[in-house]
C-alpha cells in the first residue's frame, strides 16, 4: 500500500494536518493511522462523566474527514523503515509514504506513588475503551480522589460530582493539588481562587499545597494517604498531573527526541529526516513569548502545528510562531480563560512588566439578563516595549473568545497603547458598555502606567 | 466658575473623555455639562420597551463618575465665547475653561415625510423625558410601524413586540426598510437574512425595498402610506433611519463644521481652535480602512475619540486610527456581529478581496448545552496584501467578542496568513473545536485562495 502522505495519529495534530493537506494539495493521497477504534474529543473527556453521561457521545466524527477524501486506518504502528520510507504495522502490513507526519501525542504522567497500580486508579488516556473502564469504576464509587488540580483535574472533579448528582447518589470528591492553588500554572491566583470557590460550592473538597504519598488498599484502592499522614477514603482515583511526549516510535526509528521535550523539530515542524515531520504533543516546542523550550501541550497548539507541518512537506512555507498557552474552562457558573504568561511566570522569566486590570459587568446596563456583575480582565505588558505578554479573563462563556483577542494581540506583538485606542463592538445584551469594554479599559489602565 | 477642562455632552464621548482625564491628569478639574436630567445608556434604549420595561432602568449611573472627581452639571449651553474661553448657559451663568471638549452627539434624521409631525410619530432621542413619551404611546398601541431597518429599527421592533407579549396584548409590528435587506449597511446579506428570519419568527412583518410615503391620520397618526400605495395601520410610528452630527453650538461659535460630517477635527480630535476639541457623533471622522470620510456614528467610536481628545489637550500624544464600524446585536435567538466592510461596501470601494468562511458549532462536541450548530464567520481580506478588512459573525452571545478579534486584526492590519497560523483558546463548553475555531478556519480558507 502507498499513500503520498501518511500521518501517524488521529487526534488534533494529525487530523488538522490531514485537513490542511486536502485543502492545499488536494491531489495528494492522505492516510491517517490511529491505534484506537474511535477518537474521543480530547478536551471533551471530563464532560463524558457528567454532562454527556456516555463515552460514545464524545467522539470526533470520522465521516467529516472521510468526506474530505482522507483515508483513516486503524492499525498499531510498530516501526518506521526510514530507508524504505515505510510505516510498519503490528499485523506486518506496511504503507509506504513520500512524506510522513508523526502526531503520536502524549502519554499521561504516572507519578511514582506506592500503590499506583491498584485497581480503580486511573490516568486519563484518549482511548474510548480506557475511558469506559473509568466510567464503570466511577459510577458506583462514593469517594473519589482526583490527584492534580490542573485543567483536567478540576474539570474531572466537577463532572464526577455532577455524575453523582445526576444519579441521585452524591459522591464525595476531593482534589489534591501540590501547588498553592489549582490551575496555577495557567491562571492568575485570584482567578484560581474563583474556580476553587466554584468547586467548593459544588461540594468538592479542594486540598492545595498537598501531596499524595501513597495509594492504600488491597488489590483495589481504598484510600489516598497524603504526605501529612491524612488518609482520604477512595473507591476510585483519577490522576491528572500532566502528560509527556509520546516519542516511542520516533526513538525506535532513530529520530532525535527526548522524553522531556519530544521529537526534535525545527520551526517548520520538520525532524532531522527531511521526509518526516512531527506535530502536536509529541514534538518539541518553544514559547512564542520567551522563545525558550516550552512544555505546553494543548490541542490548540497541536492543531496549529499540524497545519504548519502539512504546509511545509514539499517546500518550507510556514513557520510556527511558537507555542502559546491559551486556555479556557468553565466550572460551576464561572469561566476563566488565560493566554500567555501569569504574573508568576513573567516574574520568574525576569520580565519587567506592568499590569492593567478592569472589572465591569458583561452587560450594559448591568442588570440585563445573563449579567455577570464582576467580569474581570488582567493584562500583562512588558515595560520595555509595551507589548502584551499575558491576559486573564473571568466571567461568562464569552471569556473564551475575549481571551482570544489577547491571544491574537500576544502573537501579533501588540502594545497596551494600541489596544487602548482601538475600537471594539459592544452590545447591551452581550458585552460591557463601550466606556468599560474590558480589553480597552485594562489596556488603557496599563498604558497610563507605561507613559 | 472655572474648570480646567469643560466637556459639553454627557454621553459616550464626553464621559470617556472625563474618565481619561481623571486617569491621566488627576489634578485637573473636569466638568461635564449636559442638558438632560439623566443620561440613558444609548445602546440600551430599545431594551427599555421590552426586557427592561422602564425608562429609568436604562441609565448611566452618575455616581460612578462623581466618585472619580468629575463634576456633572445639568445646564443648557447656548454659546461658547471663544475669546474669553467661556461656556455660556441659558440661565446666563458661565463657566470658563482652559480646554474645552465638545461632545454634543447627534440628532436623529427626520425624513421629509408628509404628516411626520402628527402625534405618536417619534424619532429616538437620548433623553429620558422623550423616551418616556414614547413609552406611554407604545403601551396602548396595537399597531406599530418602525421606519428604518438598521440596528435601532430592528431592535426597537423586536422589543416593541416583546412589550406586547409581556402585557398579554400582542402588537402588530412592521419594519419598513428602504434597502433590499435590514442591517444591510453593516452586515453581509446572508447574515441580514438570519435576523429578518428571527424577526419573522417573533411575528414581526419585515418590508424591505419599501419606502414610507406619508403618515396618515388627523392629529394623531393612523397609518403609514407606503410608496406603492399600501397603507399600514399604525397607532404609533418609530423612525430610526440614522443620525446627523449635532453641530449647532460649534457653528454658533464659529468653528468649522458641516452638517454631513460634523465639527472639523484633525487626527488628534482638535478643532481649528487649539483649545477646543470635539469627539463622538458630532465630530468628523474618516474610515480606518479606506481613510475616506466616514459617516459611522457609534458609541464605541465616540468612546475612542473621547479618550483620544482627552489625551491630547496639553500635548498631541495620541492619533485616532479612524472610525471602525464594529457592531453587534441579538434578535430572538441569534446574534450577528460585524467589523469593517461588507462585500458590498468593499466592492463599491473598488477593493479586490477574497472571502474566507467557516461554519461550525460553538461547542465541541456539537451537542453540548448551549450549542448553536451553525455559528458562522465570514472574513474579507485584501488581495494585494492579505490584510483583513471585514469580518462578520453570527451565532450566540460570544459573537460579540469573536468579532472583536477581527476588530483588533483590522486595526492592527493583520493578514489571513497571520490569523491562520495563530493559536486560539478553545473549550468544549464555550467554543468550537480547535480543528475548526472560526477565526482560524476562515483565515486559512482565505489564505489558500491568496497563496
């Protein structure tokens, strides 16, 4: 079998690469190979357990891609024969390629905790069969401990609590986070506190500055012993403490890669083999703000890299801007969103910056339906050139699109002064007043400090 | 009486100028003079009649500004003595100024229709007393005709229909629009059709390509006779066909101004008198896209100009980028938003452009709560340099913030290629998938055409 382009991996990076190829080089045959039967929507996984109530409701529909002429194969890839330019399957079949894109993603970190291999202790794999096992274990569980208070941990905790409520059998859910706050790597502390507050309102216990020491129980988990000696009862444990690049295949075929950063790629997402590109969680990244190596692994970054890799197969046309951490989530009634650096991260980078903040209702007047009286924004600007390096929003569902104004501004190197004097659409039923549109007001407040 | 800065006009431009001064030059005394008792939120006016149900619920709170040290005076200004640098009141009082900002806004266009002065025929003034008169007339009205299908007309029609429903006495509401579609000056035709569809779902009759010829009735309006002879029964008529600069005071004190464009100002919002600035609907504007004179009158533009005028009083520091038409509205269940040029306007300007479009749900997977399956975006990019010159969004409440990504991109002269390779925050509960985030996808679709 032969395909002009073979893509290993059927999630964000791989699918985006495939779509981009069909858009830009429609004559090429494109084959996406994945080892799972179906591909879950990765960011949707937590919502399986609460809102959706079913693993099979969280699928990326294959047909959408098949309709674009993309071939999808379910195969386990065991090796790449770079000399013959062939991908080798576990069933000994092969597919040859002109160009290969590796999008093998990441594997969840498994902490070296005593007892971690007991039954009902799970990391979150992007595989429907694994997700169904988790579902079956969570359903009857009364006590659930979530280790890790990042996005996945916080969202899982919220949705597991909802799972119990929907079933009329409330679960005792505890989040255990090593850092002083949940979401702290991405969000400002005051925004983290808002989300912790929402979790508490939902009856979830949040334990920060807190480390798990041991998983207790016989074959099956019975508790999580914390570093301070306290033991939390647990019928099931979810571990969400991050992910590392899945470089197994790349290493096997001799491509330069390291387990921390991923498969070595240049700005064109090309590996040291000119016919092989890598994109997404499995590839090395640098920060679009500092230019330094970045550990950010996000579907949005993966999509961007998949698009860039696919655009460069025949000719180097597009460079990555570097990875931008642009996140959002909604917990309870509150959305928080972030793009770029936090105060803590910028300080650690040694960047001299000023902060511009604004709080205003997301409606005007502020009593209109759907009003959130205290929608907040916090923007960070470099002192030396005024450029925005971070933005944090909390409020309602529009927070996610508002933070993308900042995401664009960061990637286009816009300044406080530029964002302050720009004009923005406003509407009584959807935004704050034009006198206090969050982005403008925070930028102006920073611009005053910079002038 | 003396104030370092006197601002005539207490709406968007005036208040933004005052706030900016208190932020940037807190030692200056700032007095805002207005002729109305209270200032309505201008964009909120339509919602008085439906959602709010009361004129006094749509007020800009004075206290917010008083707390910042701004003095607010209710006075009718009759003249400006430029030689003495004094503003003269109808009650013969005076206030002297070092610097003066004129923000006298606009006056609704009154079409030369026979019968226009009959009772219960209203244009929309930003004055609570006038708005209360309109309220009292609309309450008992069974048949209401709205002349003009721009933003104000469409929103008034929707809210008047709601007023009837809330009272349990449905009103027959008709919108009469001269152009082929409602909202056509701001929005793409397919987006206009969506809004017309929403109006129709609410039982409102939409008559496009249709001109009012005469207001019939004795003293009080009884009907609107259309150019084709049809007569629409009407107990009340609302006219919302646009506004013209209120230049009366400027003309009276000898400042260069014309009734079409407004008070002549430079890029610093300075009039020909170096001590007098003008901002908002009363001031001349140019388009930030074409550089040509612009008739756009929006609170968002006024706020920007107020900020710029206030920043330049002592030293010319900030230039306006030119007016950007950035709008949004929500009618029934659909939000539409626009920034910059429509296809029609760009064509009329002789600009060669390509369009990038995308349609995707605003959730992923697309069945999550709050999903709008067909959230749409349409972007216009110049063929010569790839820069974005227009963006149109329809969907849910986040449309308003999504269009502001485009507003920023237009004002920063970003290209299709830049917007395509950028990364954007996405979340299952708030946005489309990262594979199909609207801005990215539409920009990539255009970039393919441009490459």
